[in-house]
């Protein structure tokens, strides 16, 4: 059901409207009146005849018409009765401002369930409870006590913190920043962040979607829908608060490296959401997304009247991974015509300290005309001759003449540049308080552009033996055994096309020697026990054993020493295995995030993985392109490509391994965590080997 | 000579004073007059009788008295004559505003040399040329055209960019931020950043030193002096612009990993300088250093009236490495007495959305009284009941009652909190525009506190064979051979107490086999040529050769293959060396920075060093403590300490290796670059081995 009537109702009833200044019921009523709302307003208050010149009604029924929106501000215990009234009079949209629900404990939670049930049965949508309300400037609706009405503008905002929304409103009003909609979602008993995202996506007044969230109600559908919406409109989110999930003990490498923040990061990356660390960044980014075109590439030019800030901008641009544009010869020649001889004609273009607005304008025009430039940042410091206001006018003018290129500004200073800043704001050229802030915003837009241009996601499906995996997992779940040991983990992997090393379990030293001799030397030996997860911690792994005698010695040593360290461990023998001597050790892993599902990991393998933390995460299912991106985003990648005369590994085959694992964990939601570590990967033409693996399962 | 008279002259002559508005000579004259300067002002202008009511003089001599400060604004070519006049009349302090010197090329450079020579001979100090001038608010001196006089305050500022100083002045004036001194250093022909640092250090009005630099005149003395000054007063610097030095080709690992920025970072770390990335950060940090006490530890508590921003502050504090304070039981009990039941009594302390100022005050008092708290950040969002101004008054009051603890604030919003912010500014409680900005400033102060508390620097001197190293280096320099090869590099290292692997050079396969048999197997073989720097790149390194036959094969293979790859290389044979099979591979290195001298490097060794870039840099000479810190600042450190059942290495012996190398490169400035890679380090009780080493030398 559309949320349209929350933002554009033809009539509004305010249940709990008050005549007493300072009361929330008064604030909301007067905010509605003062916003210039053109529909009908019905204050509902049993005791008053009229408030602020409007006739009062004792209840909704006595209005005699159906208010399209009802705002409720009465005490929590009385809300269910009003909800029933809403159903009876036919209202479909209700904002519950009242607090005292889920956030105060079990009793409130029950009350919230009750009103939700009434709403669901009656086909009513609820925003709140425990919220500030909703605002739609273009429709002159301010059904909130967040503050006075902001200007209309292209940004829609949703906030899980009412206090933060009030602060944002105060800041926006001070700087003339406009919004299409503002919603405080409170306890989000019914309408949640995803409902609003979809509503904003469909809203022609909204160009940019921004918000503050502390948690996400349904991770899976959120990421799926947000990805679709992001392609049309940028989504800028602040997300705070590590959840309890991050603190969960994890037994795998992947699990211990993947905090809950990692899953959020991976989700944002997948869905193309622009993450903002603070309100300031969010404001900074939103202005640029709202008012300037998306650049086609990340080549930036800087025009400045002072060398120092120009260098600072260049440093910041380089750090942010932007490309410092190299001007065409023609542009340089033209700049030489229009600027004094002492100017700098190369990027950063220095128009000199005594530049008037005409010099800025001439430089800017020529730089923007250059095909090698996508973005221009104009810096201005207030010097003796500087014309801040006229320069701002010139920037606005030239920016309008170049509707496909991004123009931003940074006027350093305060009073001396204030008039100029006002002109920029009116002219929709975003300005920033430092070159670094400008570059940060530009980078956010460029990253979004890159995300938008990524290839279509096609997940490859490999032919596998699903039945075999099903059997192994089912057996473990029936036996209530969460950990699947090395042997069976490898059977699972083999069913999905991985190759594992040959080997068998020995129960005597003699047997170990026989197995080793059959495999050929050198061999690896590993203690075999369901109770020992990290075998190397207890001396349960020995590599490079070169002859029968060594193998027999190691068998007996493990049998003698390990029970002393772990007297309760059930030891089933020692695995004797062929040794993979060539290739690089990497880790492929998966940790299932409670919110966003399977989180794939890639990193340098062996015991180094937790030390170096050079790992990449991505949400499954992976496309070939995403698998390659995961590899490329680690430092290990350079080594994998081959350094200093060493041959590189087969990158495509490695990416395929990640995709196969991604398919496995997508098809089996029972798999909670898994590591293939080490995964030995060699040069092109060789077959990678899953040397060791572990996984844990749970009922889905 | 003291710079006192620049800031507190009893009389000032302005050569080039003008009656024409907009002219720099007019701006400076009127700035001096309007600042309320109480000394004598002498405008010098050949054509005018009087300007702004002050009698004009045709030249300095005709004043008849010695002006203590002369400000020069006439064209560059005429400056030398005026400088001579200054010498003649006995003026010792001159500010040259005029541009057109070093910055415009060779002719200007000569002119600058000329005036400097006149000054040196006459015992005159110069600020500039090509600068904005100097300001000293407490003495009512504004000998600049940077803007109107700021308030007096505890921060001294020096800037290598005049335009930036003007912008800073404009911003400071808008926010009532005060300064003790402001100096635009221009071309710094004479007075440079270090002179000013020392002057500010001795200035009782200055508590915090801040500045913007593009380069440093004398790196060595700067770092030495800055380190001494930092102990007394914090130095906050912006540094922009990578110099050409960073682009120099480097042939060693250390060199290629150490850009010029690395040297600056290391210098800042050594000298305790607080690096700022932007003007905003610098302002933010300076306020906190200037007005709040240094906290004794980094335990932070947050008091807030809104949950969301509280979580954001907690996230930011954790990211910044601050400790989130755990309140004592007694404090929690007291908070339960003074706050409503629904409040949060644990950190972050939530006083709830309807908190008046009294609730804030009660919470703040109790939290500050807790011994487990060093720092409090107060967050406020403007809600219906919020009293921004009265809350600010309470914060200021409680902050004054707790002069040993750091109190900061963040009031989110704009108009609704403006009165509160004004109270905080007056009350010297720094406030920030976001929790993240507040935490960033707090972290900067905490890092400085930690630096201040570091142990006294005592560099250990090892007994070494200096003479032997001298001979090797001298011989190379005489023969104009920059690179010292492996054998002699190792002799150098042995002279400084390092142990290197045994081995000899073979010229035939037969000889190689003999050497190997003497050493015992396995052995390593390396191609031996002064022309091959990265041996492994050409297949010139083979390890783990297990018998005579393999050794003889490898000899012949290298002799056959390598000349094909490098036909011009002079191949002297093959080194046959014992193989170090145990221990971890690390790299110890040094790159001599042209400005700051020997920059020591530590990192994971082998071919991985450039891939992982997990390295630490520090300026030599190193103390034992600094060597340990270098080790501990890498991720490799965790591996060195021992992970997953692997035994750790001898950390102390490794730190000693760094100190020995530090001594070597400090005693021999001719050594330009060197790597010990790999340096094999084993468990305690074993001797580390410098397996391979290379160094390059240059005439000092």
C-alpha cells in the first residue's frame, strides 16, 4: 500500500491536540497550521471547544468525515482504542507520536503488538510509535514536533533517531537546505526503512535518499531492494552501533574476522549505498548528489587564487583516488591567453592572488571545455582584490553553461566570503569548508558512479552433486553435531568441484608408515579428533615428513603428547596426507551473517590470515566479476599476480573457487561458517587443492 | 637574536605607506592605526606630506629616530637601498611585504640574496619577503594586510601561505578565536619556521603553536629543536605538498617504500608534532589544547540526551583507540539517584530527551568525580524541553570545578543551539560540529600526552669495529662505486656485530660442489655480479639444494641462463652459502632522507615486503624503546610474538639489531641506503642471521 497519504493527505486529524504551549499536542497542531497546509485540520480533544481557532471534536467519529491522516499524541494505554476508531472511520494512515511502547520493555512490547494487530486487520499503515512525525514541505505538511518547516528540496530523509532529525532540521533551516520528505521512523512497528526507501524511490520530488539507521528490520529484502533503488537514486546512509551479533563468539577464521560491521559494509557495497560517517559528511554528499550532474569519470581540475590550498586540494585528491586531470595543450594555450604570465596554466590552475572574478570565469570556462576534465573544484581565499560575490556569480553562470560537468567550490574564510557562499547556495553549486571536505564529497559521488556502471550481475551456476552434500549435512543435523570435520568437509567440497589432497587415517604408527609409503614422500600428518579445532595450537600438525621412520616417530609423539595437553579430547587417529609443496596458500571462507546472509571471505592463507588481516568480504552469491574484485582488493593480490620473478597463480581458477564456494553456501543455508584454509593455488594450468577445510552447520 | 621587536616594537616605520585605499601600503598603515597601536608610526613616502593624519617622511633617515620595526612595501628593485638605510639608522627588525624575489626566478633569487647579505652584515632580521606581515594582538600590532585584528588568545600561528593566513584570520574573527601572534613567513629568506618556533616557545603569551608549512628549511635542526619545544608546548602543523625527493628513483626496498611523506611522518612522530590534515582539524585541535587540561589517560565518558548520537560517539571513540570509561559502582548509584529511572546510568550516560540543564549538571558532576574517567564529551540535541544555553552554562561551571579533567561538547543543530555555543566559547569549553570531530580532537590530545610521557631517549652504543667499515666505504668512494655488494656489505654488518651465513664464491661447478660439501647441506646459491641488484628477478637465487649433484647443476644452469637475460652483466661467479632454515624472515633497512637523515625501516622480509607494505619507519638514532615500538607497530609483530602454537622470536635481540643498524648509519652518513633482507630471526637463545644485505654509499 502506498504511503502517499502520509505526505499528501486531504485532511488531518490530530488526536491529543492541545491548547497548552509546550505540549507536543500543541506543537504539532500549530506546526500543521503554520506550515500553510491547505487541507482540513481536525483537532481531537474531549475537553476543548476549539484550539487556535479550529473547532475541536471529542473523537474521530464525531468529525463526520474520514480524515486521510490521523496523528496520535495521547498516552500509550489509550492508543489501541483510537486505533480501533481509525479502522471504524476508514482512516488508512496513522502517525503515532506517543512513546511508551517496545522501548520501555515487555508491557510496552505487548501494547505495540496490539496496535499493530488492529492496524493489520483494518488495513491501516502506521508510522511510529515513539517518533517525531513526518514532514512534506512541497505539500505544506508538517505533522511533527521536529521543528519549523524546511524549504522544499530534492532530498528525502528518514531517521531512526528523533533527536537527530530535530538537529538535522535545525541545521538545514539555518543553511537553507531543502527536503522533499522527512520521516522519523521511531519504533517502526509497521512502516520501516525499506517501506520508506521504496516510497522515496517512487516519489518524483525526491532525487536523493538519505537516512540514519541503527538497525535494519529485514536484511535480506533490504539489500535486494536497495540495490534496485540505488541504480535510480543514490542512497546515503549513516549507520551507527555495532550490534550484539558482532560480539558473538566465532570459531572459524572467517567468523572471527567478520564483525557485524563487516556485514554492513559488504551490504552497502553490494547495494551501492553511500555510507556517511557523520551528519556533516551526509549533508556535504547530499548537496553534490542533489545539485550537480554525475561526472562521467573521476578526472578533477582545481582552479585557485592561492598556491597553498591548491596543493592541499591536490594532496587530498590523490589520497582519495581521484585522477588529477592533465589539461589538453589547447586548453593550456587558451589559459595562456586569458591569464597573466605569472599564473600557473597547469592543474592546479593558479589565477593568482589578485584575480578578479573575470579571471576566474575565463579560467573556469576553458577548463570545463577540456575533454580531459570531468570535475572542477574552485578554491578561493579572501585576498585584498578578491571579489567573492562576483566570482561566485561567475561560477554559477559557467556551471549552468556546462550541465554535464561537476562544479564545486571551497571559499576559505568566513565574513569576507559569506556573500559569495550565499550566491553559490542559491545557484546550486555545492561549497565546502575545506578542500578535503570537497574532495571527500566528490569521491563519494565518483564511487557511486563507478558502482552504477558495474557490469550486470550474472551468477554462474556450476554442475555439482547436491544430493551428497544434503546427506552429509542432514546426518550431522540429525546427530545434533554442529561441526563437520575435515574428512566430510572435504567430501562436501569435492561434491562442489574442489580437489582435496589424498590421504587416510592411521591408528598405529605402522599403519601411518604404510599410508605414507603408498602416497609417496613428503607427507603431512594431522591429529584426528572432533574435539580439536585448531590442530596446530596443540602441535597436531607436522609437515614435510620425508621418510617412513619420521612418520612413525611423529605418530607416536602425537599420541603421547596431545592427550597430555587435551586430556578430554577424543582422539581418533592421525591423518596421513600427501603434501602440496607448490603454490600459494590462500583462504576461502564464509560466515553467515544473521542479517545479510552468507558473507564470503578471501585472504592470504595459513596461520598468517589472522595476523595480517589482509582479507576481503563480499555478500554471496558472487558473480565472476565480484570474485575477481575480492581478490584484487587485497594486498595479497600483487603476490598472486607474481612478484620479483616468481610466477603468478591462476587468478581465474581462484576466482572460480570463490564462486563455487558461494554456490555451495547459497544452496545450503544450513552451513553457518566455513573455511578452506589453506587453499593451495598454483600457476595457470595447475589444479588448486583444498588442503584443509572445516564447516559448521545449523538447522535452517 | 630575539624576534621580540617584530611583535612589540616601540615604533614602526612603513616604507611605501600610501594614501590610496586598496593599496597594500594603505592597508598596512590603517591596520596599524586601527589596531590601537600605542607606539609611534612613521609613514615613509617621498611624495606625501601626511597620510591619515600622520606626518610623512621622505626616507628613514629623515625620521631622526630609529624605528624599532620597519615594514617595506615598495617595489622589489628598490628594496636593497631601503635595507641599507635600515642598517644605517640602526633598525634591527624588517618585514618585507614586497613580492618579486625568489618566487619569480633567477633574477629575483639574486635580489633576495643581496638583501639577505645586507641584513646579515648589518645584524638585521627579516621576515619575508613576499609575505603578508605579522600580527601581535596583545601588543596591538597589526603590521599586515591579512585582515582586521583578531582577539588575543593563546595560539601562535605561522604560515607559509599568505592566502591561507588571510582565510584563517577571517574564520577566526568570525568565531572569536584568539591568537598570541600570527606570522606570514613568505619566502623565509632569513626568519624561518624554526626561528619562529623558538620565539613562540619562549613567548609567555603562547600556549599552543600552530602553522602551515610547504617545506622545512633545515630538517635536522628542525626535528631536534621541535622535539625540545614539543615537551613544553604542543606544535600543530599542516604540511602539504610532496616534494621532488619523493619522486627520486630508489633502488632498495626501503627506498622504494619510503616516500618523502614517510620522512615527514617519522619526523612528526619523533618530534611529537601533532599533524593536522585541514584547517578545520587544526582549529578543532588548537581549541582543545589551548583551553582544556591534558588528561592523564584516555578514558572517555559520554553524557547525552539522545541515544543515536551517543552510539555514534561510542563508535567514533572506539575507532580512535580511546577507552570507553567503565563507571565505578558508586558513580552508577549516584546517577540512579539524580536521573530518572528510564535513563541510562552506564556509559554513554543518557539523561533522556526531556532533560533540563539541571539533569545534565548532576550527571556531569558525578561522572567527572569518577576516578575512572579522564575525559567527558557532552552531547546535546535540541528537543522540545532542551535548554541549550543553561546547559552550556552548567557545563562551563562544572568544567571549571574540575580543572584536571578534559570537558568538551557537541551541540547538534544550528539556531536552536547557537546561544549555548556562544556560552561554551566564552567559557572555554571547546565544542565540535559532530561527535566524530570531537573524538578526533580528543584523540590528538591523548596521542600528544602519550608522546610527552614516553621514556627519556637514551641511545645505546655498541662496541663496534668502525675502522673496518671506514676502509670499505672509503675504498668504494675512491673507486666511485656507489653500490657495495653482498660480500662487503656483510663485512660491514659483521663489524657492527651482525652474524652472516658462511659461504664462498665458486667459479666452476666443481668448486661449487666442494664449497657446498664443506658447508654441509642444504645450501643456497646466488649469482654473483655487481650489475645484478635483484637477483631473484633473473633466476639468480636457488634455495634448498640438497646434494652435490644439484649444486653443480644449478651452477651450470645459472652460467648458461643469466647471461642470456642480462648480456651486459659482469658475472663473477656463484655464491654458495649455508642455508638458514629456521626462523622468520624480516627486513631491516635504512633510507637516508635528504631533509631528516637516516630513516630506519622494519617489516616482514623476503619478497613479501613490497607486496604487503607492512612496514614501520622511524628516524635514527633509535633508542631501545623506539626499536621495540617499530616492531610493535607492524602487523607482522603478532606473528613474531608467536601465533597458533608456533614459537615466537627473540624480540629483544631483534630490537637490538635495529639499534645496531641505527648506530651504523648514524656513524656513517656516507651510507645512503641499505637493506638487510632477509634477516632470519629465531626463538630466544638463537642467533639471528643477516642472510642477504646491500648498501649504497655517496660522498657525505
